[in-house]
């Protein structure tokens, strides 16, 4: 789906991953699961995967955090540098 340049995630990505003349012009987003989204800058095909979390509390929070860290590490191993 097309995204507006004033989308908060687009603003964050633009401000933190692009400089001056390389400023992105057009963004798209695709939902990959309930919590995971793929953001893509159309001109350069630069992509970022995002995952949104709900605050976890109680006894299971630490276990959940370890599982999430392991999954992130798996994703890093298979993604291109």
C-alpha cells in the first residue's frame, strides 16, 4: 500500500537512514503478519522490516524477550547485508 511522507515510521526511516540528496520520494508498506510490516522506498527499493510490540509484564516477559531476540538473530542471519 502507498504511504504518506508524514507517516511516523516513514519520517523515522527518512530522518535516520537517508541524507540530503538521497531523500526518499515515495514509500510503500506491506503487512507480513499481525505485527510485522515491510516498508519499501520505491525509487531505491531500500527496505526495512518492522515489528510492533505490546508491553509484556509478569513472569513470562523475560522468556518472551529471549524468544524474540533469538528470532531477530535468525532473521539477521538470512538477510542480505
